[in-house]
C-alpha cells in the first residue's frame, strides 16, 4: 500500500509540474504575441506619420497644377536616341512604333534603337518592317535573352544621341513627348526627366482598373516626395536621360530585376538632378490575376534586392532620402505585415487568439491608415473618372481583395528569393487591348 501511495503522490507532483510548465509556456507565448502586436502598432503608427504628409502634399499639388514642374524654354533640337527592348511583343510593338513615327520631332535628330531578344513569335518581323520603311529605326536581333537591363545597355552602345529616351513595347507616348521632356534639360544640371503613365486598358477588366487606381496613387505619392526632396524612382519607361549622366553612373544593372528603380538609387547617390515632367505616355496595366501576380513577384523581389544592395546609401545620400528609399524597397515586407495584422484583428473579433481589448490600439492605427488609403483612392476616382462614377466608387471596396493579392505576391517573392535569389524573372503578359474612346480619339 505504501508503494502505491508513493506512486500516486509522485504522479500528482509530476502532473502539477507539467501543468505549471504548460502554464508558463502559454504565458510566454501570450507575452510574445503581445509584444508582436505592440511592434506592429508602433510600425504602422510610424508609417502613418511618414506617409500621410507625402500623399496629402501630392494631392494638393495635383489639384493646384497637375503633375510635374514648370519646364524651361525650348532649345536647339539635340540628337535623341530612343531605346526599345522587346521580347515576344507582337501584340503591342507595332502600336508603339506607330506612335514613335508620329512623334513631333525632327526626324533628322532622332533615332530609334530596337533590341529584340530571342522572340519566339513575329516580333522581329514586325520590327524589321518598320526599319525597312524608316531609316532612323534600327533593329538589332540577339539570339540570347539576358534581361531588360542588359538589352538597354546593348542598345545604348549603338546610339549617338545626346539625350537617351526609353519606352516599353506596350507604351504609346504622346506626340509632344520628346519636345516636352527636352525643355527640362535646358538646365545643364538636369540628368534625367521622367514623365507619367496613363492607362490604355482601364475598361478591360476589374484587375486593370484597380491597377490604374494604384498607379494614380503612386503618381500622387511621387509628386509629394519630389516636393519634400525625398527619393523618387524612375518608372521604367517614358524616361529621358542625359547621355553623360548615364555614363557617369555606369548605365543599367544587367542583373537587376527592377533596373529602373536600381538606376534611380545610383542617380540619387551620385546627386544627379532629376525632374518630374507632365509628359504623358499610355501603357497597359495587367488585366488578369495571374499577370498581376507575376508582375508583383518580380517587382517585390527586385525592390528588396535593390534595398539590400544599397544598404549603405546613407554614406552618399541624406538620411531622410535613404530611409525613404529603403521604405520603398522594403515595402513588400510592410505589405505582408499589413495582411498579417488584419488576420490577427479578424481572429480577435471572433475571439480567437489575443483578447480584443489588447488589439484595440492596433485596430485604431489600422483604421486611420485605411481612412488615408480610401481618401487617396477617392482622389484617384474623382480625378480620373468622367462617367459611371458610381461603378468607380464601388470598385474602391474591391481594392481590399486586390491588396490581399498583392500581399500574397510579396510573400511569394520573399519565398522565391530565398530559393532562386536574383535569378527570379517573370514576364508580364500583354494583350494589346485599348479602351474604345482611345481607339476613336487616338493617343
């Protein structure tokens, strides 16, 4: 009997110790979760303090005078070289070349350099057709595709222009694009001029319309950043460079997934002046979920790699501009954390996880951030929509699943970067769709 009692007492002691250990582990997990939520709250509060002045200033400047700055005076037409890297773009490249033919600029002072990389359809034939008709359009075929940055570097070495312009295959620049951009180079300190994009396929799908709203908010943000002397990235096309400025920074990085953003950082680090200009260029937005997802994986991965590459930018840029650059480049991480925060709040509402009272500070900050977000979207709607206002306003709500999709793409980019590193490359599909009103009125 005594042995049985001893066993019973020992068993009770062990059970009590197990319960106490389990309680301690649970308390530690709850404490860790509380600290994580607290960290998210502080992070989003800091982001609110950072982003709100930028977007408010961008909206105010846009309402006051539109996008861009006042230009200088016209000057003697310099030689301009237009770089066009293409691969499997048969649906859109003819449209771009037509628009370049219509540029209101002396043809004796312009050349178009098309670099066609390993297309498997009729892109090369279409481009050759234009080069046979117009002597100032030159086409170079390469048997191996090494990325857009490498194609741009190859094209640059075929040029003779004092000003270098870049356009993507799905672009349609306005006829005055070159003339307008050149007025900003009247200042010899200006090394680059970038215009802005309008959307060709707003009505093609809900995805393209939501991407158009996002693009407009991005433009507002860039205008606000420019006014505050923060970091403003090039857009990848509809961008104009002084030849000597490009040579100073060493051209494009052929290994970068976002050669435009990476080049922007090197321009900023070299203290080369850039200007925002009201130079319009129409461009396709992704119209399918899969196309958008692939595009954002590449953008997110490329931006994060650029942020890592230029981690020491503070040595050659102001602290404010460096922090702004890193926030932009690491924004995919912030987007994923935003998604995580909403999941935690959702679980709290249904009483799963942390007590809802603990989550109230985080909820308050997220609500305020979303008020700014929705306000920016409404500014985009009222500024870009001319008809069917109700349908545009209804789509504002659809931006939340859209943002969720982008967050998942950011998460996928992080995962793929760990697996593939800088070799990650996903091409965005083009459809060639143009809204009816643009077809009838022309670009």
